[in-house]
C-alpha cells in the first residue's frame, strides 16, 4: 500500500469520527443544545396554555394507535404537572392483583355488606385506585370502579330467625318469618310435627342450611360467623388416585 493510500485512509477515518461527534436529530439535521432548550420551553408554554380538556385530548392522541400497555414518553411534557410515563389500560378488565387497591369500600353498617349488591350476580361496584403511572381509559385518571363479591341481604336477620326457631318453632314462627307459610302452617297445626320438625329446624337454621325463601343471605351481626356451604360437582369431586393405596 502506497503512502498516498495510507494518508487517504487516515483522512477518511478522521472525517467519519468528526461526523459521529456532531449532534444530529432523528432526521439527520444538526442542532445545538441551545436550540433544543428553546424549542422545549416554547412547547411547554404552548401546552401549559391549553385548557385541561384539550391537554387530556392531546395525551390521548399520542396513544390512540397504541396497545393497552403502551407507554407514553415525550420531552414535550417535561416541566408540566403530568407524569412523563403513562400506561393506559382498561382498568376493570386488564389490571391484575397488586396493580390496584380498593380500600374505601361503601359498606352498609346495618348489613355489613357492600352497598348496591345485585341480587342475581352477587356483585357490587367498588371504587378502586390503580398504582401510580397507570391511567384508566374510562376515567382518564387512576381511579375506576370494579365489581366485587357481596352477599345480597333482604332484611332477614339470623339472630331473629334462630330465636324464633328455638322458642316458637313448634308453632312455625321461624318458617313464617323466613317466608315459608305452608310449612309454617303445618308446624303450627301439628306442634312442629310433634316436636321432631321443631328440633330439626333448630339445627337447620342454626347451621344456616335453611335460609330466607327469596334466596337472600342472612344479616349477620358484627363479626358474626357466616357459613359458606361448599358443594361438590364434577369439577370438585375427588377421584381415587393410584398412589392412595
């Protein structure tokens, strides 16, 4: 390799090094740090002057074509009272346990159950808060409403039903109270099926096997014991295994 060729290679390397050291934007155009600071300041001033609704729409526009778990990060929002990174989600459906907290539950002090419990679904709406950085699409902030399990009550008190069964069960007062007038009339006519039905109802009501006729749950007193009856079906049936013997 001749001396002229060597000099040409060295010159080419130095020229490429010079180009790499020059700051360029994504379009390949040079810009200075002073120009960047001015542009960001002007952009922040323009965004700060926008109404709150327009500012929220501008943020939504950035993620209009993004996936639910997309993260919005832009220097335009730097200096504003807006988190630079936002994760937009359908909070009731997408968030997993640990990504939200439902603490301020609307509990009815008389029933000890969440308010507005649906009688068919046994679900009640509860206000929840997502972890910082997650924005719910339906509200535009970190709060959302999530259905939680509840026990629908319709005014039947467990203590009242049990007392009526123990002391007036032979006259059918417990069955009348729970909404079984036919059985109550039979117990009244036969003195609780000759006291056998009286004793049986005391055990059934005391163990909460017999409840109100409308399918609602008992109103249990503070810290009262609520029995959950576990039924067995084809999915929960224990089948004998080869290693049991």
